[in-house]
C-alpha cells in the first residue's frame, strides 16, 4: 500500500501510533488448524479503525502462515 494513500480509518489514538502493535503470533484458527481469515479480517479492521497501524509478524509464526494471512486480511479490509 502506498504510504500516502488516503484511508477511511479514524485516528483517535494518534499519540500512541508506533507504540502499540497487533501481534500476529497467535491468530484465530479454524478446526482444521488453518487461520480463520474471516475472523482475523474483522480483528484487523477493528485495529485500523482504532487508528493503529503497526503489525508484528514474522515468518515462523503459524509455521509460515502469519504473513500471508495478514496480507489476505489487509487486502480484504481495503476492498470493503
């Protein structure tokens, strides 16, 4: 995403931007163990609506599934 692109998300927590993060080490899962993208997307949307935008993820989280899941959730949020 272009850093200068306009967003529809509110910024009520401007003073804490960059100080709080959404940790993506433990994400909601479906019964088969896959990341529950629908629930995760709702969580990401709520986080962004709170004016926050820092996501903590790493390749080992969810056996490599955290980063692609975050990408899917962010795309879904911005396509809403």
